[in-house]
């Protein structure tokens, strides 16, 4: 099945990008006097956006790595900058994850009563900009979306965040903005050398070893901050702790994935030789994130901070799987192992989207009721919130990498690929199974189990139907990928195989 009939009938990607953005501005125009109308309208727009992902996925040709649903129009002709959109298996999976998570975030945020229309507008606009990042095939268009999405998240943290929200929002903005300036310099250099902003042209551009090295480190800084990798990860715990629940969910589920996506879309195909030469550095930093940041998570007394550090540790598998592919291809000619590592990285990105979003949602459920995230303020919650405890334990087990959940699949694939490079790398990565179980089970023990700790816990009421729906949807995604990951891996396989071939080909 090919995409041409669908493509000619409907500019599907433009709808996925601009429907939430335009819907966001209409929501903003509804004003504060019509908060309920803003909630319904914004949620409806997000639901329609999710429905638009259905023809994108059902009409997708899984036999080719070529970009599909392509839209290409002149934008700034003087510099040959084009409005150029398209999707392959990698971006289609991430766009669907974005639309799915956005709907659940807006449904889960119905309890917000401060500047409701502005709150919902920010999330809709952010959704459209994130879809634009995943769909852009013009490097400058990618950069515009990449930078623009900082604005709504900056506002979300700064306006609806906790007591230190201004500090957290400024730190978030400065880290990510300064990192992306390096990417802008690299993109301008590539344009000056090749005369094109189109990713397909940049992939064909011949670069010397020195040029590749400088461009590699420019991209590394930009995307490492976004993932975030050790040691540029310190903005994330502050941002998570101060952000409202919905902000934390989007930040963990989608925005962190943009860093991993940038490595796959820019670093691997454009500078494959520098990537191979410096892969050891990224692998080392990934292992530090997996082990050291996992140990840091053990020491936290704030639930949100613990899950934030857990996110950094688990995202280490994304960069590990991505860069282990270089060693497998260049050192051993092992294309199958490289594909396994890249597939594991992508499955981990999607899986982490479900699990981290669910964990932050669970913390938000408790915070809405008791207005504290300190672990010591809880205890025995399962006695008064049994249905909540069921979901909480499921997501905690998934976070620890329990087989049968999505948290196991991606990490297992990356560990197997790492073993083919060197058993010690796999051993170091596998320590996350111990550390993850340690901080996650200890969190569950202190929050859920035992006798009711105090009067505040005794007064807690169990989750309502809206919360059941949101947590149930995340649970379905977590279990589906854990039990049956084949549809996801089949969707991405041609693009992953093509990526492995690109990193195998030297530009020198």
C-alpha cells in the first residue's frame, strides 16, 4: 500500500502541525470567562489531532525507508529555505506518541483552575510545534520548530509551576537555548558548504574529518542537553519539580525524545565518521548516566525528583543504543547488531514516553490530594486508594524493567546489542535492572505499603473515572509494547536498516 492517494487528497502533516497551533490560539481567545468551553474545545482539538494519526499509520508503506506524506513548498526562496515535511517509520512513531500523550495530558489537567484557557492553549501550541520537529525535512524549518517549542514550555513552568518556578524556567530555557545555538552554527556551516538546507542533501554532503568533528560536537552539545545526557542534565530535575503535572508529563514523554531523535536524524547520517571516532565518549557518558544518576535517584526524598533522575538514567539507553551501532558496524561489520541497538533505542524512547508520563501522572494524583511530594509524608496509601495502587505498582514495575512491560523490551535490546560490542558495556548497562528495582521498589514501599501513616493519608479518596481513563490508557500502551512490540518494530525497521547503512558508509 502506497501513500500517494492519501498524499494527494490531504496535507496530513500540515494538519497535524497546524491544527493544534491554530486551535491553541482559538482556545486563548476564549478568555478566562469561559474556562469550561476552553477545556472542551482544546481537548476536542487534541482528540482530532490524534485521529489524524490513524490514516498516517494505516496508510504507511512499511516496505520502504523513503519519506512519505511529503509536502514541499518554497518558504524563504532567497536562502532556499523550504517548508518541507515528511515522515518515515521513526518520525511516524514519535508523532503518534506526541498526539496520544497530548490528549491524555489535557484530559488529566481538568482540575486546573488558574488561567485555564492560557494553560490549555500552551499545551496545544506545544503539541503542534513538537509534531513539526519530527516532521521537518528542512534543517532550518527543524531549527525553527526546535526553538519555538521552548516558549510554551517556558511559560508553562514559569506561570503554573511551584515556588521556584522562575528559577527553573529560566534554567531550562538557558540550557536548551544555548545548546541549540551550537546546532545553528553547524547548520549554517553546512548550508554555506553545500548550498542547501534539505536533510537529503546534507546526507550526501562530503565532509573532511576535521569538519565532521566540529559539526559532531556542535550537534552533540545541542542534543545532549535535550536528552539530557550527563553532565548537562542538571536543568531537568529542577524543571520537573517546579513544573505542573501536565508540564512534567510532556517534558518527560516527548521533549526529551527530541534529543534522541536529533542524534538519529542529524548526527548519524551527516557526520558518520566523526560519530564512529567519538562514539566511545557518548557510550561512556551514557553509562555514567545509567549508573551514577541511578544512584542519585536512590537518595531523593521528593517523588518527582526521584522519577526525574530515573528518566535521565533510562534515557541513557537511548544514546547507548544509538552510538553502540557505530562500533558494531565499523569495527565488526555487524549490521544486524547495529540495527538491534538502534531499534532498542527507538523502542526505549516510545516506552519511556508511556512509563515516565504515567509515573508523573501518578505523582500528580497524589499531589492534587495532599499538596506534597515528599515521600516521608506518605505511607499506607494502598489501604485507602487500592485502584490507584494497582496502576502505581504496574508503572513502577515497568520503570524497573519488568519483563512483559515496555520498560523491559528496549533496554533488553540495547543490552544484547552492547554485549556484541563488549560484554563489560552490557554488564555496566544491565546494572540499571538492579538500581531501577532499588529506587522504584523503595519508593513503592514507602508510599503505598504498610499502615496508614497519618490523618492526611487516611482522608485520601481513590482515583476518579477521569484519572482511571488517563492511567488506563498509559497502562495499555505500556503492556501492549511489552507483550507485542512487533507492530512498532516493523514500522521502524526499514528506516532503522537504512540508518545502519548510512553509518556504515564513510564520507572520507
